[in-house]
C-alpha cells in the first residue's frame, strides 16, 4: 500500500468526524446567497456537473447547496431497464466491488474483507439471510445524482441506524482503512422481494450532513450512541421497482445485498466501472 494512503488514513483517524460533518451541514443548508451560489458553481465547474439533466437547471435558483446536491432529474434522463426479472442500479456512481458474499465476508478492497453481520448491526439472524448471497458496493462522487432508488420492488421489514465513525469512502480510504463500511455510521433497510430478501445499506462518510428515507425523513443527524431499530409489522411500506427510497445529503456509498440462490450479477460488470441509475446490474431467479 502506498505511503500516502497510510498517512491519509492515519490523519482521518484523528479527525473529529461528526463535528466536521455537522459544520458541513451548516454550510450546505446556508441560504446566504454569495456563499451558496459560489459553492454550487464551484462544484459544477470542478466536477463538470451536467445541469441540463436537472429539472431546475439554474444553479442560482436553489435555496441552498444541499437543495442543488439532491436535485431532481428530468423524466427520462435515466432510462430504466424493464427487462423481466432485471435488478437495476439504485444510483449513479462507480462500482467499488461486486460479487458473492463468502459465507459472511464481503470484499471491501483487494486483500480486505469485512463482516456482513457487523455491517448489518450484529444480529446473527439478520446476517444469516444474506449468507453466501450477492453484494454490490456503489460509490457516489460529488458529480452524481444523489437520490437512491429501488433495485427491485420490496416490502420494508426493518430499518436500522448504526452509529459509527465517518471515514471518507473514496478508493484510497477503502484500500487503507480496515472494516471501513462496518465502522462508518450507516442506515440499513431490509426488504422482502419476489425473489427473497434484499438489503440496502446507506453508508455515511465525512461531510455527509445527513441520510434520509422517503418513509421516515431524516434518520441522521442526530446520531446516537446505540443502535436504533424500526420494525414494520403492520401496513409496511411497499416501494416499487425504481421508486425513490432515500438520499444522501452530500455524497457517500450504497451497498446492496441479496440472499443466496436469489440472483446473479451480469458477468461483464467489474470494480471501477461507472454506472447510472436504472442500468441493469443483474437478474433475479424465478421463484
């Protein structure tokens, strides 16, 4: 591993992650026009954001930076694959890793794995339903659309907020920090689909000011010192294929899990590949 990556990881370990993220929230929700217009234009220029895709293409008309960051897209901007049994990407981004869960182990980076049980909050019963299943980790950069959608139709069974650190989730940090995704603060959502269980894990990161879902609203902040769980035994939310399910207020990573013998990823997909919301990633087996 390059020395620069080790130094970067060491510095991040010392940083007050949550304090910096709360300060970022103040900046991103500021309505002070000179600041928010400067920040929005800077991101557009630096990351070459295509504002022609947005319903609101005028950068100065957004009430604050976060409204721009979570902007809605024009209908049809992201074609949705409608092939029978298709599993689609829940977001714009880049595939960090994709493959099969080895018993309980998920690939984080070359030579580094982490535990699905820890990722999902430590409950063995929850982890067991994804044992030897499939996973994909998708990293969202600042240029990407930051709303998250359903890879398949699902009935919500449980939501779990797991407190933790807020390391960066870029490539350099995932290669340097052990168990990164199982250490960062995250929101786990678990569904039942026609082909079996599915989990969407929204992983926080430094400068991610909040994570929210469409049925709950903002989940974090505030954070907590203990795991929080919500169950939906009566009239659970049903989220349709490609429906919006949540968003990151600033960028981060989403991890998708499926159970064993439930689906397969397309063989041509590889780590590092850029993908878009609605693009086919896999095929679910008929049950």
